[in-house]
């Protein structure tokens, strides 16, 4: 029976990965239970800032940095877990647009009747890319933004989005969509996800052991299985 319980809050991008990492850790440490709450990244940061009690926070590295600067997580405990790239998806059975080059991707974006991307860090960077291309205003009426905690892939599956962009990890396993590839290397968006001990945690030793496991090379294969790379 577990004698220690750790609570963790994360964004949706690492939800499935963390479920498997927790399962692996608790097999090795049956005395520890880890409960994971996964919500939209913006909401997760707000809950931590509001003082909600968690032991561990796992979010995009820039969000962890902001929480460290405001004293809500301990910077000294921070570990980088994974690097996650953006993938492109279409409804299953739809014609596959060419996205092999930056020019081809831009043409596909301009041709799509509807576009979807998240409110997370990858979506912010994608919006900047569209601005750099000079097409942001042109495509603005066609952009469908999912509510926090709702995946772009689910909107693609419903036919509400013709061309969807999100972390590959969140696209994998979604029924009714086809992942047609990642962004071309010239414009690929890679987000690093990190974890740190929450300032309100009273279990520093147990947290530190779990954080070390998250960053361990032994977890590399599992991270690749979820479409991510270890850092």
C-alpha cells in the first residue's frame, strides 16, 4: 500500500506520457502513489498561481520559468522532460495536401477552408509564423480555436477543422484523423516540457526522486513511443 501520495498538474500535451511514466515509476516504488491532473496549460498555470496545492508542476518550459520567477515553483528542482514537435492532421480520408516545404505548407494553409491550433506555446509560435508570412489577417476568419483542454485533433475528427496543428503527442491515437507529417524543418516548432517542485509541496525528497525519474535516460523509449524526444 502506498505511504506517500504526490500530486501533479500538467498540460494536455503530456497527459498520456505522464500516465505511462507514473505507471512505470509506481511499479518500481509501490510505496508511492502519484495522481495527475491534466488541463489546458494556461489553466494549469493559473491554478498554481492561485495557490492550489500540488507537489509537482509539468508544463512548457517557458511557463515553468514564469512560475519560478513568481516563486510558485522551485527553480533549483526544475528538470527538462521532453522535446515535442508540432504535427499536421486532416480528417481521415480527406485529400492530403503537400506540406513538405515551407512554401508548400503556406499554400496548404491558404487553401484550407478551416484551420485549427491550440492556445498553448506551439499555437503562439504558429500564429507568429502566419504573421511572418503576411497571411495572418487573410486566414483569421477561418481559424477555429479549441477551448482549453480540448484537442485540435478532436475538432479535425468532427470535420470542424480541415487542417489542424498540434503537438504530435496529442494527435497520436485520435480516431478519425490522419497525421500527414510534421512541419517542414525550416519552420518546425519544438516545445520543451519541464517539471519542477511546487513551492507549496511539503515532500521535497519524494518529489526530487520522481523528478529524477522523469528526466532519466531509461524513459527515452517511452517518450519516443508518445511522439516526443528526451532532452
